């Protein structure tokens, strides 16, 4: 009889222990579900924000490139800007790919430019990237920061060339007046 009472008491204590343990685990699980839902919301918000930033940056870079193309330029500079145009046109896609994974700048650029006519990637690499050691360093970084810096460096390089040619034209015109 005592043995039956001890077994019953032991069973009751074990049942109570597992009941409270299960309740604690359920509370922990509910808390983790809430945290996961909040993390997913934050992740979606950040992803949407980054895509919006990519789209806006693409608009700005396209506008800057178009402003350059609208100015009177030497044929050599115009040809180089024409090689850069597909790179800038795919800015949002390259931005996203570089952001998602390191080491994607060169491969995604090759993919984007290979869909264009001829040997555009080879021409882009030979005439734009290899020409300037600073641009080549940015290209070789092969990451997101390198992509952003490369895009900016290319645009600044050609904007400075246009400004220099404008200043030279002004200087020659003022010399003629004197």
C-alpha cells in the first residue's frame, strides 16, 4: 500500500513538474515567434529600403550620364561614355547583386554586358577599366563598396574632362578677344 502511494505521489510530482516545464516552453516559444515575426518585418522593410535606394541611385547616375552625353564631346570620350551606358543602365541589378553577395561585381557586370551587342564587356574592360589604375583598383575590389565607388569615379572622371574642355574653350575664346 505504501509502495502504491509512493508511486502515485511520484507520478503526481512528475506530472506537475512536466506541466510547468511545458508551460514555460510554450511561453518561450511564443516569445520566439514574436521576435521572429518582428525580425522578418524589419528585414522586409530594410530590403525595400535598399531597393528604393538602388532605384534612386540608378536614376541619379543615369541623369548624370545623360547630362554628359548631351554636352558636346570629343568622339573618343563619347565612345567611352557609350561603353559605360549599359553598365549604368543595369545599376540597380548590379547594386542588388553586389549587396547580396561579395565578389559579384565582375561576374554580374559580365552577365549584363554580354547580353548587349558584340564584345561589349571586353571593350568596357579594355577601354574603361584598364585605362586608369584607380578605376582598376575599384574594379578589383569586386564588392558593393567598390561598385558604388567605381560608378562615382567613372562619372566624376568624365565630368572633370567635360569641365576641363569647357574651361579650355573659355580660355581660347578670351585669348582671341584680347
